[in-house]
C-alpha cells in the first residue's frame, strides 16, 4: 500500500516529585522485560509484528511500517485510501560484453587420430550498448490488487564485433569448407531504435504484514508482453544491402527492426518480512516466450522436424534485503537501500544470439542456400529424396543455443521526498556462463522413425542397392546448418558480463 499508516503511540507517563524506590524498581523490571521480549521476538521471527518499534524517548526515530519497494502493491477502495495510481518514468542503460570463439577440428596423424575438438580459436569481442526510456503506470483495482502497464522505448541499440587477440588477422577461422567467408571482423550492426513490446501485469498481495502483523507480505503476479514494433532482421551496416532478405538476397534492404516478435508470459512471486530497519525478501520468476508468426523467428518455428521452436525458458531466483536508515512518517519521507542477488537458468532454445546479425547477413553459399522443408520416398525406389512441394527453409541468423546459467547482483537507493513523489537509482552486474550459440542437432529423433521415406539422411546402417537401406533414426532438422552446427565448427559465447544502470521517478496519486 502506498499511503503510510501511522502507528498508535504508547505514552509513558513519568511520576513527579518523590517517587518511591520500589516504584522505580518495578518500572525498571517492566522495561527490561519488555525489551527482552522484543529482542527475542526480533531474533526468532516468531512474534514479529508489522508495526515498527515505537520510540521510548523524543530523540529516537519514529519508523514507518510500510513494506519495501519489492513488495509494494498499490490499493483502491481501502478504508482510508480509496484510490491509488502511480506514473513512472525510467531511464535504463545497459552494456553487454562477451568473447566469441569457435571450435576447431584437427585431423593430423602426428598429433591425434582425428576428431580432436578444442574450443580455443578466438573470433571476436562482442559489445552492445542499449539505452531505454520506460514509461509506466500502476493503477489500484482493489485492496492489494493492482494493474501495471509498461512501454519501453529503445532510444539506441548498437552492436559490434571487434578484434580478439589478433583474430581479425586470421580470417580463415571464419571460412566454411568451400572457402567462403561467413563474416569478417570488425563487424558493425546498424543502430536500432523504437518500441519492442507493450506489457500488462496484475499483482496481488495475498498476505500483507501491514494489515495482519502475524503474517509476512506475500505478493504474486502475472505479466504479458506483446510485440508491437517492427520485426528485427539481421543486418550488416557496412554492406551494400544492409538487411538482405534471405529468400531474395538481391531485393532492396529490409528495415533493421527492433522487436523480437514475441508474446511473453511470466509468473512471479515474492515474500518479505519487515523487522525494524530491515526487510529481507526472496522471490521467483518464470518466463516463456511464444514467437509470433509475422517474424523471421515465427516463419520457421512450426516446420516439421524442428527441434527447438521457442526461445529459452527462463527461471530466476532472487534473494535480498532492503535497509531503511531514515524514515520520517509525519513528512512521508524515507531513504531505502536495496541489495539483491539473483540466479537464472536459461533452457536450450532458439535465440537472437550475439552472432545474429553477422551470420544472418552472411553471403556465404553454405548459409544462403535453403534447407528442404521435408523429404519423401522416391518413386524410383532410391530411398528418401527432397520433397519438391515442401517449403524452403532459409537461414535468418536465429540459431539454437545451449542451456546456461547467469548470476548477478544489484543495489539500488530510493528516496521518497514526500507523499507524492520518489526517486530511485540503481546499478546491476550479471555474469553468464559460457555456452554454444550454434548447436542445432542434425536430426529430430522423435519423428519419422516409422517413415523411412521422410528420413532423408537421418538413418543408420549400411545402404543397400534397392532402396536406400538402413533404418530411419528420425527426420532432418530444417534449422541445422553443418557449417556452424557440427562439432568442430560451432561458435560459443564466453566471458559474458552485463552492466545495468538506471534512474527513475514516480509520481503517486
């Protein structure tokens, strides 16, 4: 709840003149007992109360009893607060850096028997800088029930690849088996801007420590994001045709776009408990993204044989505490510090990786040639052949990536200057584990084992002269590209760090 509620004071009368020693002794014992009870209650958490400690002298601070920033849900139709609404404006700056490397297959008899794979070929450094202005509003619907709206406006999103310990002088590391260059370093993407998505969220405080001191604060919520901006396309800012159409490379350049073209669904929950100056909390968030059909991503997400059709599922666990060194409840003022740690799991999935622009705008024939959408049995009994009536699957730069974890922390400071306005500034740092970003399997083993005609090259056993021979092990994955997905040719992203900086202002009605 936004409106600060004042605690009922407990007056302590003092005797004047000649109070007896026995009376003073009883008073001291009572005071000591009250202090011991309060201390034990705070340490064990079994007798915690929502109300902050009352001052026992005029010089001690008088604390507010509101929850912190992480678990605040604005109200409506409350007994002393019929309506709440917040307007938010946040400026975010993010810097992302990583190292790109590529596996190398060595087949030299003097060194090994072949098949040796080492992920030690430097390819490039990756740098991305994103500036975002987020406009938002929170509207109270009922007690501890609020609706939130968010609209992030990307002011500038710039990405580039640079030299990594002399990698620019070794272009052969970026060649395919025919000698075509996949891309060159340095590489620069066009600076993108615009609106990616519009978000709507609903938050509900199941438990509220302010209303019932016997329980902690528990908030649950759901969020949906809908892509509304122009869809993102792979681009090379220094090429004659910056953003080529994979199906028609000679056509005029497409718009770089800004939106990933996703409908996002997320659920989150968070618990907190206020103990005087501290409010520890822990939370969890799960997110799934569904590609929209009117994007390069959605165009291939439902092709038969596709192993990964969605971006990674993301689960995030957060733990932290808020600290309130200063509160003035009469003036509705508060200074708060927020310290948090978080860890996320990113499942395997298809994604706009750090090499999206470089690979997606490549003119190498190994990437530009379309994959067949399906195979069929040959009428001449020659086994499995390409079905000429199937859709052609073009490479757009979106690749299958491995699962990985990311870990980080953040700190923020919030100054509530009065009843109707507050300001927040924060800094965050995240580290992501090394992971492959081109790792699509060649075959889908879950389909086609009973249909040898649809198996194409996905079969085992020796071929026979009559009809292709062997047994089907699945059907081809149309998103697999040997030049980047086979072991010894795959790309990885290592040493990823993300730095976030943000400032925001909130007007509260």
